[in-house]
C-alpha cells in the first residue's frame, strides 16, 4: 500500500476477517485491550451495508489491512489531507495518550 492513509470510501479486508469494510474516518478514538482508551488510524463500516447504527464504528490500524479492494477518490484535496495526516499523526496520538495518562493519574 503506497499511502499511509487510504482515502475515505476505500474498501478493505482486515487480516483474519471474512467481511469487507469501508473507510469512513481517520484517527478514531476508541477502546483497545482491557477497555483502555486508544486512537486508531481508521474508522469504518461494514461493506456493502454501510452505517447501520450511528454509534458503531469499526476501528483499526493501517497495518491490520490484508487486502485493498477499492481505493476511494484521490483528488488534490485528499492528497493534501493525507499529507497533513501523515505530518500530524504522531503529535495527535502523543497528545491523546498524554491526556489519558493524566486523567488516569487524577483518578
């Protein structure tokens, strides 16, 4: 996969999954193992069904993608956003995890 962040609308299958999903968002806040707060590269919905419940998002990271079936629209706006995401991803994740640590310390 050439780009770190595939365009919205891309259809992929995750490793060890049997259902395709469609990317709907980036840098999604969710819960990881042991219900710990985590930030994921992508949010997605089942394909072809789409978003059935507004509070249900499939959160996953780029390295979990096994196969890309379709790449969404890649225009100048998407390319510019991809550049911004790549440049700011580490800082966004750092700030998120710092705030999680701080809130756990204050409990």
